[in-house]
C-alpha cells in the first residue's frame, strides 16, 4: 500500500544473472537513506531478489550468499543435453527457493511483480498474482542456459529478452517515483572475465573439476568439452562457448535496456559497474553487493536523490 501524503516509491530491479546480487547492496543503501520502496518489479535475477525482499527473506538470502563458494556453485550446476537448456537450473532454483516463500503474490506485504517472456508469442508476461515461486523460476530462465518453464499452456523464459529493467511495470503498479537498477550499462568485459576466471579455476578447482563434471554429463562429445570453458585471455584464441554466450547476452540486454529506458526513463537510475563478472559467478556476491552500495552513493553525490529525500523527509538534505 502507498502511504498517504507521500509519493509511492517503486523499485525496478534489472537482469544480469550473478551481477544481480548488486541489487541487495542497492536495497541496503536505500534503507540507510530512509527510502523504503512500496512496490518492487523485477526481471530475471531482479525478480529473485525482489521476491526475497517482498516476502521478508532478503537478510536470509544475504547470509547464505556470504558463505557461498565456487565449489558450491559447481555442485548446483545440473548439466543436460536435453530440456531446452545446457543447464537444467533445477538445483540452482531449489537453492534460491529457500529464500522465496511459496505464497501467492497477492498475499505479500508489498506489491510485487515479475517479468517473463512468452517464447512462442515473443511477448512479455507479467506476474502480478499466483505462485511467487513460479514467477521467479520463469523470470530467471536464461535461454540456452536454463530450461524454459511451462505456465498456463505457455513456455516462458527470462524476462530480460523483452524488459530487462521493468520501469513500465513499476509505473503500471502505481509507483509515483521509480528507482531503477540497470546492470547492463557497460560493454561486456570478456577479456577481463576470461583472465580472472582462469585464475579462479586454477586456484579453486584443481584437476579441472568443472571440465570433468561437464564431460561426465556430455560423454558423447568429451573430446570437445574444453571448448565450453572461456579462453585464457589470449587475443588470438577463440573464446569458449560460455564466454560467447555471456558476451552475446550482454550485448543483447545492453541494447534492449537502452531502448526501453529511453522510451520510459525512471526518475532515478542506479548503475553498478559489474561488467567484469561472469553470468554464473554467483559466489562473488560480496563484490557485487559492495558495488551496489557504491552505485547508490555515486547517485546521491550526483544529486539524483535530492528531490526524493526532500519529498519523503523534509529534514533530510
């Protein structure tokens, strides 16, 4: 419910896979400013974090992420050569579900919405009611990486294909002021990611544990499995399959985001700088959360919150 006498604040949380943990830092930083959104709309990872916030489980999610390591991520990757995605996504989804209550969206204490994409019609689908878990699972189904979700006779995939930062949904839900978080504001940092991931694999996954895991799943093409991993940063070496997928999704989302935000700009735009993070590096939450907090501080220093702070609390400068 929007408080009488105060502007209804909406929070539009954008897509970005593992970069999405920056949303947690943004939310914490806003709370320290005394800004508490009454409406939250999310796309992809933004839907997951937004749902956790809406059902009061954000602190639990934050605590779990603090202990999440690279080996834990590898264990949660359930590979498959069928089902519409290289990764089934069920183990990751089940891990995330612990921090999203299995309730009807309409019963939440704050207004919540999630965006998914109807893969056959090419249209965006808004979840404003029904299962909160179903809404999140559909919204985070990255094409080619996670299996699509069947819902009411439609196959749904990641909301970022049509609305990466759902400002329009926030406004439709009644927000007077929309604060949007765009995780796709920078060009892909492929070379930086590749070099960094190589060192992390060497340190954290001795004997090529990830390669063995993938190869065991995809035994028929074992001799070609190393092409799935990113390159070593050499400009002359072809990037691996994951790296190519990451870059392609980055480019697509960056362009779609710019187009959507130009047509329906938010009142305040927060832009964390996390292009160097890979899509499945969910274990780098501390880095992402800190950058989310820093992004809010940069926006405050630039004067982006001045009118909002004055409207919500006349004594705040």
